[in-house]
C-alpha cells in the first residue's frame, strides 16, 4: 500500500474511533504496568496473575515466542546513549546475533550514526515513542504523533520506511493505547526476561548481569536489556555464548511465529 494512503487510512480510522467515543470509553481497561512471574529453572513465566492477559491477546501483543522451541529474542531499549551501544553492536556483529532496538526521539537526534548502523547490521529498529511519555495517559492523536515522529526520523536517516514494533515507555499500557497503536500498524512487544538494569549509578558488575539473565532463560524468551547498562555491555558476549551452549538459538522478531499466553 502506498505510504500516503496508509497514513490517510490510519488517520481516518483514528478519527472515526474518536468520533464515536470508543477510545475515551469509561469502560477502558488500564493503565497497567507490564509484569510477570519470573522464570526459574527453565520454566515458563506467567502473567496470568497480573489481570491483563486478555488485553494483550486482544491486540495481538507479544511477550513470548514459540515456547516449544529453544529460541530467544534479544531486545534493547535505547532511550538515550550512555556510551555502550557501539560495544553492544560490535558483540552482536561478532556473534552474528539479530536484535531489536527500541529507540526514542532523543536517541534518533543524538545518535544518528548508531541508528544507521543498527539498520545496516540487519537489526530491527522499533518504536519507543518520541518523548517517552506514558502513552496510556495521552490522546489518540498524541500517540499517533509520538509514533510517527520516530518512524519518520528513522526513515529519514536510513531509508527504512516500515516500522512494525512498539514497546510502550516504562511498560505502561492500556486497552485504548494498544488499540490505537494497532490501528497504526504496530505490534506491541513486551518481554519475559528482564531485571533492574537501567539505573546507571547502581550497576553491580558483569557477573550480576550475566546471572540475572541466564537464571531466567526459558524457551521462547523475549529478553529486555537497557543499552545504558555497563553491566549488560560487559556480559552480553558471555550470555550469548553460554545460551548457545545450552542449545538456544537467537532469532529476530520478524521470525516470531507463535504467541503463547499463560
């Protein structure tokens, strides 16, 4: 579909939803902070106790791949640059591992060469919003603006027009937010492996990062790491090598076939 026609149709769809008051309905579910019961000993995590499983399923958002296969999906949130993304990209290139990088407007403006490299190295670049707001608390038109500015910013730098994946800032979402983003063509991507890695003044060393990730690995895992973490950059190569020794394969989000909910 021609890009201008696609934008026109998306805008018309959003206008229609707003006009009928669907998006502002008092029955809207959320907001929610994404969470889950962590995996242990290779078991699958569960979000059943969180109360939002049905909303993720409704909007075809994902946080797992095929849980019957030893596959992993490596994803990074890039809100700003702290000096470690180049090292991360170097490791991924050396190990021949695909990843997804969810970028903000700040990162696009501040680090255009890194964004170009992500694309040139064959990685997925996803949308983390332009200004990192709580998307569950802003209007549909603001959501559209936030996402389109990121997509267009990456397109201007790299020529890649399509952007298919969204990670809501801070993992906060609602039924309405996912509905709007889905209308715009995005698949919401959450995670099933994560740890408190984003506090740059509370880094605990490479071994801590390694243990935090490896202790949660399970078939079909979507791993969330923050690129601002010195620990993640230091541990990444060992995580990849040892996960492979356990029989895991790293796939791109574009290879994801199965969404499993528990």
